[in-house]
């Protein structure tokens, strides 16, 4: 039973992540797939540019929520039971939340329901962070907003927080009673999310280096600009 529940929790995390808000909302509101316009990315920025500000904000909120919901269920509902039945360190709820978070993120990036073409995962990573280490999530979200306000380049803001995540976590991560090295393990696990963001933004990084990355302009229609 415990192993089956473990399997279901992992599969469920991926499937919940695969519910892509940008695709669903653009189809429902505009009767078109946002991935066919702008940058082709199924995320908040492209939704704002193609569909407008409010659909973009709604996409952001849903993407954050699915990351938060996935990790909340893992940490406070599913894995406390699993760890009680299978008391292996690897199944500690404090660690398992990262596994389920990453699977949710993979679902967002490669959604099984939408041809494995999704978003880059910034908003979902933020939602995951609120459960994994809420202090890190809040600080990095603040950094994101500051960099965005100054540069108006979403990808630059995303790259900056991707670099910042492990360093900010060092300030807030705490040892788990009875779990030696747990602080280090949590920092390493959250660093995986950081590296993933850098990988998904590799083309943006190349354009940033060349000075070719466009600033965010919200028009409610496709402008041909390249954002997140």
C-alpha cells in the first residue's frame, strides 16, 4: 500500500503540473493556443503579451497555486504517512516535497496533456518554494520584482533569482531534528530547481549576453517580441 501511494504521489505530481493554465486560458478566452504566438512559451509573460495583462496574471496565479498545492499535499498529507510506514531518510516529508515539486515542474515544462510543450517554470518554482522554504520564495520574489521594475526584462529577472535561490536558502534553511546534514541536503535539493531554471532560460541567457533580449511590452496581441 505504501509503495503504491508513493507511486501515485509521484505520478499525481507530474499530472497536476501538466495542467497548463496558459494553454487552457488562451484556448478558452481567445480560442487560440498561446504557443502559436509570440515566443511560443506557455507561461505568464507570453500570455500577457498575446492575451493581455489579466489573463497573464491569472496564468501566474494558477501556475503558482499548482506548485504550492502539489508540495503542500506531499509535505503535510501524503509523505507523513509514507514516512511512518517506510522510515527511510529519503522519504522524509521535508525531502519528498522537493521530489514532488520537481515532478510538478517537469509536468509544467513537458505537459502530457499538451504535446509535452509547456512553460519555463518560473511561476511554478515560486509556488514550490512557498512550501519548501517560504522565506527563500518571498525574498526571491522580491528580487524578481525589483529587477523587473528596473530592467523590464522578465528573463533577466528570472535568471537573477535562479542564481540567487541557493544563496538565499543558505540564510534560511534549518536542520531537521534527528536528521544530520538535513540543512545541506535541502540546500542541494533546492539548487536543483535553480539549475533547472537556468537550463530552461539558456536561450534567453544567450540573448542577454548579446544584448538582444526584448523588454516586456503588454499589448494584448502578438508583437513578435521575444520575452520569457
